[in-house]
C-alpha cells in the first residue's frame, strides 16, 4: 500500500549517526542569511562559494523573506526571536541553521577541506568545532593538493568513458587504473595520453617506481609530509631495522612490508640483494618505497641503490628525512653551528665496511676546534676514535655528548668531555643506536657533572 511503513529486513550495516551528512546543490538557488555578525558573514561566504544566490537581511526579518529559499541561516541573539525564525522556516519548508543554537538547527555546517571538485566535510555535531578544525588540518597535511586536478579530469572524462566503453566491467577497469595513477602521481596533473592508456589497459600493468624515503630518527611525527604521502601510495615497502613500527603504521594497510635491515654482528641482507630486489619489484609494476632510518643521503648507501635503479631504467626519486644528528641537537637544546664556536658541521661514520674504524678519516678536520662533529655508528669503535683524535690534536677538554635512541621514548644522553665520553657512552642502554656530538656547541652540557642526562621534559611531547 502507498505510504505503508516497511521495516528493515536486517539490522543496519552502519552504526548510529548523530546526523546524516549530505552535500547540497545550491547553485543559483536562494539562500537567506539573517544577521550582521561575523558568523553570519562567514556563512554567507560559504553559501556564495557554493554558488547560491545569497540574500542578506541585516535588520528586522519577515516571514516573506523565506519565500523561494532553499536554505536559511540566522544569527539572532534573542532566544525567542531565534525560535520564531526556526518555526517560520520550517513552516515554509526551508531547512534552517541558527548559529550557535544547535538545538534549533535542521543542519549544521561542517569543517570543510576543499580540493574542488573533491570536498570533505567534518562534523562534530556542533560539540567541538575546534577539534573539527584540527582534524581538517591533519587531513590537509596528507591529502595532496594535486588530487583536485585528477578529480577535474574525471569530471571531464566520465561522459567519454561511458560513450567509449559500453561494458560496465571495462568502465570499472578504467576507473581502477585512473585511481591507482592518481595516487601514484598525485603531484602532477593527468594528461590526454593517460586517457588512452587507461582505455587500452596499458596502465593496468604500469611501470613501477622506487622512492628512497628518509624515515627520520624514529619518532613518526618527524616524518615530512612528502614522506607520509609516499608511504600511503606505496604497494611495497623495504625497511631498515632502525625504522620503528610507528612509522610503518602510517603506510597503507595493503602495502607489502619487507625487512631488509643490516645489523652489526647479526644476520643482514646484503646490499646487492637489496639493489636487485628494488629493481625486480619496480619492473613488476610495484610502487616501491625504500624506507631508511634518518636521511637516505647520510650513511644510508643511497648512492648504490640510486645507481642500480638508474642502470636498470627504473624511475627513482628520493625524499629527505631528519637525521639523528639534527634530532639529537633538538632534543638536547643546542645548535650545531654558532658564529663564534662552530662554523661547520661534519658527519663522520665510526663503522667501516670491515666493522672497524675507517682508515680514511680526515683527522685534521676532526681536530678543528671550530667544527661540530656528528659521529654515527660508534659503539664498537668509539675508544679508537677518541685515541686517534687526541693523537691528531683534538683538545681533550672538547665537549662530547652521547645520545641513544634519539627521538624515541627511551632516549638517553650522556655528556662530558672527549676523554670521558667512551666511559659515559658505555652506560647507555645496550643495543640502542648511539650517536656522538663532539664540539664546543655542547659546552654547557659538558660543564655539568659527567653523568647520564635525563631526556628534556619540555621536548618530550
């Protein structure tokens, strides 16, 4: 029977909603805005941006103002008047919003993320607008602006796809290729050649790519936005031992994860095997992220992986990361350069290919009083490094700080002079990655009694 209520045959497939999110087409339709407040001005701007014919009433309103309106918004301080406006709007069949009076609203304005024609709206049902704004800010950070160009291309191409591909399965395959390409190449706009490739199926088996990504020292919040975006579009991720689980959690769930770490004295994946794997995966059409602790260009063997990809004709790119040395300086509250005390910074490895102190270190540069030295991977060779540096003229009183597990919850520091640092570093947690900062920029830390320093509370958040 007409009008008969039919109960749902099964329970709803979605949990209870406080309100139903809708996207309203207001182009060339009347939108009534009552009130002259800043809030009313902003709502009028939003409605105008949606293409509405906005009618403003700053003074006394009348029920006739609602005639022909598709939507009505008002900012009325007097509660009785606000209730009268809401009742008049409903009597006229016009959805109504009363600013800051959620109990009188038929709808609410969400926090908007605009990637025209892609629009995201976030609602907290009026309970916490600032929380909604913070959510939008986080989404803004990870949603590439270039997706707008892909969405506009989809608008333009949709009629052509429908006319060209009669079979629904072919159309679905087209849009699957389109979507994969949009995420893989979000920073560039699609071209007309892409349309033909998606139609012909060439994009169904695309040539893969490799991106070397700096994972930073461990704290996932220290990743760059570009690194996060690369992780979210990767289909396969090759990661080092020093890459923490919090970083990997930022990757798309479907991505295959392959551990290719190297550890001193333990089982390791040979560099030649990693190089070959990168090439093989890319040739198979995978979007590969090679995730490296710190920065790929600092003791990350990036040169070998770049060379292998280029020799094989594989597209390869690199995204820098925050190095442990930079993160250690930040957590210790010191600058690596100072006008009077440190005119340059040098990155030095304490671990050669044979596991010993490298034989080709420039000891004259190490002995330079106006240089800050960041010594990486020094666990097994720190004593030899200190003795050689002293023999080559480095002042025994030079300040030195050992930092373990930089940026992670278990971060620990030990500060003293150069002659003390081997003993102090031995007290840091076993197995933790350690970095040594050597130079007069750390003079204030070295002036304290030689002991373990707590992680700075002010920087822990």
